[in-house]
C-alpha cells in the first residue's frame, strides 16, 4: 500500500501483528501467528491486494516550489508530531492508528471504530499486537494486548528507539501513472497550502481499478498536513492527518489493566541465559508453543516430527525460516555463544494449553526431528519471538 509513514518492512511487520475484531477479522504480528482462528482475513486480504498493486504503479514526477534541500531539512527537524492514520474499510468500520513522537519518546495507539446513527464510535477494546497500545516513555517499552476473552497481557521491555520510518517528503509520497495536478498557495483550514493530486489506475485480477491520491502541504514549510489515498472508485482507502509540535502528555501514559498478565522481557532474558543448556520450550500466552534447539547445518527439512514425553499427541514443528537468495534458510539465534534454531509447534495449540499437561511443568523432555532435548526448561511467556528477537543472528 502507498503508505507515506511506513517502509515495506514496517508494513509487513504490522500486517503480521495487527488485529481487527470480527468482522472483518484481520495488523499483522503485525497477530496472525498467535491469534484464534478465523480472525482478520478480509482486512488482511484487502491490505495484501493494495500492497501488490503498489508494485505496478510508477512514481510521479513532482516539482513543488521547494528545493529538495529545503524539504530534507524540514523533514529532519521533525521530532515532535502526531500522525493519525485512518483506514477506511468500506464496510461501516474504520481502523485508526495514532502515532506520537516527543524526542526519544514515542507511542502507538490503535482502535476500531464503528459507524452508528450518532457518528463514529470506538468499538470494544484496542486491537491487539504491536498496534494495540505500545508506549516507549524513555525508560521502558510497554506493549498491551487487551482483547477478552482471548487474551489480556502486557509485555515490558528495554527502552526501544523508534525507527524513523515516517516520511514527511511529498516527493516520496506521490505515486501513480496518472497526470499530476498541482495547485499552489490556496487556503485550507486556516493554512496557505499547496495541493497535489494524482488520479491513476492499476491492474488487479484482470481488472482496471482506480487510485485517487491527494496531498495537502503547508506552502511555507512544505510539510504535509493531510494525505488521502482512496482505491476502487473511493470505496476504501486511507487518510493521514499530520500535527506538528509536542503531543498530548497522555499519549505516553501507560495504563496496564489490573486483570492483565504482565511479562517482563528483561528479566526473562536473564533467566534464559542462566538455565539454557541444550534447549528450551516456550509456551505463549495466546495458546501456541515454540522450541529452541541446537542449530544443525545438515537438516534442510523445515517440518519436523515432535514427541513430548508424557503426551500421546502427535505433533509437528515448523522451522522458523527466512528467504536467502530465493532459498529458505533457518533463522539463527546466538545465545551464550552458541547457535540455535527456533521451531513453532503445530496441531495441539488449537486447544487451551491448560490441558497440555507436559508443558505445565517447569521442565520437559522433547524429541524434535533428530534432536533429543532432555529435561529442558519451560518458559511461560507473552510471545516467544519478542523475547528471543534480540538474539537473532544476522
């Protein structure tokens, strides 16, 4: 999708982690890998179509009155701002992401809105995942996932710098294969602005579909104030509202629900370093599990049979892989100076892990592929990948 705020990698992470309540079930981690079945498919499908369509559009030639140096300088100075991205789903629902930055501090809040006779109202709790509620207040990073009855948890981590993937450069925002329409120095909501429009088309499933994009930028600073991108005869799309200056202080306050299970990733990593010998099992709060085992250069099969002592269930493990020159390659982690690999257990995690007794103890024995993990520690965590990500070996 032509998103002026986010890089392709950031979008991919978001789509893996995000969630929208049913219907349409649907950001990513951004949490399809650990969510209950049947959620978020329509929204993800729409986002995927938009992302694929972006491949087929060409950057428009843009020549506003500002020089590239002026725009670059204006962009680099933005360390205090609020960005509100509203995703219009076209089915009576909207998905709204509010991102704030105040120097080192940053936050992301997301809600799902529903149209009623009295206008748009917030529907239910915040969506889960990295886009639920994530606040980096300068001392720590807190991510809250609150979606009863499925899960109610909070993760606390080290203070995390916000990668500045936001773009304030209108040169990079406008895209399309249509004609660019430019109108300079017009009045808009008390501002003197420049207005840019591109009306273009793209091909999808053998059909020609439309993209209508509008950017309104301050005529003096050349910073964007509002961006619109609508598709398919304006039936769905996105808007972005830019506000510059220090955000509201409430954006950086953390309110962890009293009912939430709290996982301190900083302490869990220290515990892992102390006890890790020949492997470990991680039971995720959202009813999934992962196994960490010694790396092997000989194995190429990404799917491995699993046997857990004390259980009659037939399991399998899917190796966590990443493409490398077009060929999948196992993800490597380096912990205590040793190389490890990670696999996700499947088959059993569709049921509540409270009934999976072998993993309710502090230690377990597992045979995964050719590896025998005898009496390894079992960690009950919010999300194993969040815990292990700092150990990822590039």
